C-alpha cells in the first residue's frame, strides 16, 4: 500500500509536525468561489480530510452546519485549541465526535463514514488537498464514498494540483483535468467545470528544479437522478 493511503502515515506526520499543507488562514479560493455555489445558510457542508484548516470556521460563520472528517487526533485537538473553542466529545460508531459552535469534526477514517439511515445528508462539500492527498489507487474509492454521502444536487468545490513533470509523486499527488472529468462524471456527478487555473502550488522540488505545477479550482455537483 502507498503510505499516503494509510491514516497512520498521516497521524505520524501530525505527530512529527510535518504539516506543510496547513495554510494557517482561510483559503483564498474558498472565499472567492464559495458564494457562487449559492447555498442556503443552514446547508450541511462536508469537509473531508479537513486537517485543522481555518476553512472549517469560515464555513460555519456563513451559517452552514459543518462536518469535517480527520484521522489525526492531534489535528482535531489543535483545531479546537487554536480556534479558542471548547468542544464536547462523544462517540458515534468508529468515530470520536468533537462538537463546538455548530462545528463538528469526526475523528476517524473517512472511508468508514456511512450515509445516515434516512439518506445522504450533505448539501455541499469543500475539498482542499483531500483528493490530491490520496494515491491514485485510493482516489476512486474516495470519490465513490463521497458520492454516497451527498444528497442529489449537492454542490462542491475542489482545489487540486497538477504536477505534469512529477507523475506519481506526492502527496500532494497530481490530479489532472482528464482525471477530474473521468472521476466526477455521470451517472454519479454532473460534468465538472473548471473555474480557475493558475501556476504554482505544492511542496518545493528537492533537487532545485522548477517543475511545472498548476492549481485548479473545480465546481462539482452530485447528479440528481
Ligand atoms: C493534505 S492534508 C489537507 C488538510 C486540509 N484539507 C487543509 O486544507 O489543510 C490531508 C489531511 O487528511 C487527513 N487524512 C488522510 N487520510 C485520511 C483518512 N483516510 N481519513 C481521515 N483523514 C485523513 C490527514 O491527516 C491530513 O490532515
């Protein structure tokens, strides 16, 4: 198994402080493109593989009911600590549940998350550095799992990285436009739309080269049928 497919790899990175992916501020593309999704304030928003992203708080402040999923206890504890929130803790199946101020984080493996008995609950989702955190062999499972959690017509944004000169290297792994169009395709999704493409992103190259890299924002939608 590729290391990044294993939650223990990520837990170790958190313990060792190797979290170069953490922005420490609200993501700029989230702020720019989220309003165009035109969601009701009370919408339920899923943030898979959420880390301790400030994005969670920003989404909750928009009036959304936010649920993040994160496998590292340290990440979750640091999130609430740094945000000055005192969470209530409980348990739900394989997850530890942390709740504060309309914001919930499920601590556990995203692949263990199942739709509620009355049906998929999420109206929207935000993916920054989630699909690109996973190796190719795991990404199909990620998209399928995501689809089971989203109600028909749910809308989402994904901020992904393309690394054409570094195929297979990661995380973050390169997820190009062809792959996005193939994975987020009918019948589960409507055809995705590219909203923004710009140069840059990703960790520095170890050998000092300047490989081509592009960050791309996608608008995604769960199909209605
Ligand atoms: C590249 S980081 C991105 C974090 C966050 N989205 C951000 O923008 O800062 C990926 C995160 O996913 C978590 N993760 C990886 N695999 C996971 C899994 N199977 N279930 C839950 N969380 C996972 C890692 O611990 C890490 O915090």
